[in-house]
C-alpha cells in the first residue's frame, strides 16, 4: 500500500499534483493506456484537495504549532484562506493578553542534499551538506506576501519554520547561525593584503533583511518538537524561538510576548571595522 504523506507544507492541489505524477497502486483505480488516472482515483484526489483547502487536514508543522499554543494557553484562530489568484494569507492570529501576533508557519521537509547515500555498498552511511542560511533564506523569500498581509494592518507578523527534514535533532538548516546568516548576511572577515591583518567578524553578503528589504517581517523564528530524558522519563518539549528583525516596520511587542516564547534580539552596529 502506498502511503500518502500529509505532513508537507502544500495545498490540496499541490499534493494531488504530486500524486498524479505517479502510478497509483492504491487499489482505487489505475492509469489507462494514455497514462490517465481512472475516475475513482480522480474522485479521491478531489476529496484530498477539498480537505486541505478547508483546513480539515493539517500539515505536521500546523499540528505542532497548535499543540504549542494549546499547551501554553495562548488564544489563537486560524486565518481563513482565500483561494483566489493573487490572494495570500498567513496561517494564524495569536492573541496573548492585549497584543496580536500573526504567524506564517512553513515546513522544511525536502532537501536532495540531506541523508545522501554516496556509496551503495554502505547504505547506512548517509552524508548531508548545505550552505549556512540557505534554507531560511529561501523560506523568507517565499513567505513575503503572507507576511505583508499582517504588516499592512499594523500587526507584528512572524515567519515560523518547522524542521521535519531532520526529525531527530531538527538542526539541519535551522540552527541559530542559519537564521542570523540568512537575515543579516553571511559571517565575513576581511584580510588586508598588505599587512595581512584580519578584521573583526561581521555580517556581509546575502542578507534577506535590511532597511529597504522585507521590513514587513517582525521576526523569523524556529518551531521545534523534541524529546528529552528528565529523571528517567522521556518528556516532549515544544519550543518557539524568535529572531528579531531590527529593520521591521512593525516591531515585536517585547514587553507583552509570553515567557514561553524565546526572543533573541540583535543590535546593529555602524562602527568602522577594526583590524588586528
């Protein structure tokens, strides 16, 4: 039996499009001589589309985020999707106390460079490679319109990334330096070719956020769902960590954010670089 994965950050149409590209051994129909799916398969896929678009079926990231909000008694509501061309809505409105926060939840689920078997003789040895910050950088790029929806209303708007690609550690592509590198630029050192002196470390190229770019993002954050052993008991730990956008039009309401949400603030320095 083929398993249909629903823990992908896709709409019903996108999910069914992936399934249509494969021959179905589900026992609910098959492809004809022209490669077309039979009517029973098409009906099933149409149901999947409607369930996703109606919000009845949730991605893994949505399930985890709602569990976090419920566990910490944070009132929230799902923002209604508008299935019209050019309309982009974020996922959640969260209201801790007197403030409002809008969240767009994205899921890091696929990467062809993760867990690669380089030698078929040793299938248990898997290798992974990445450019620091690339996963976060790409996710920021494809979330701009959803985030702009909340910022235009004067509501702090946050992109939250859940890592289901690396389920055990949830670190591949979503460590702290992935976020800071994607948001503010790659860690860089200058070398004076005459004196051979090196500069202090600073954020350089490939920043996704600055004074004239993506100022609608109040923060970019990480959602994790890990287990840890405490006193011989395995405990589930749900955590949200936000990285402040120092250039945001709508700042985070720092004094009103509940303690269950960790916020990492940054300071932008304009001082000239020093060399040693």
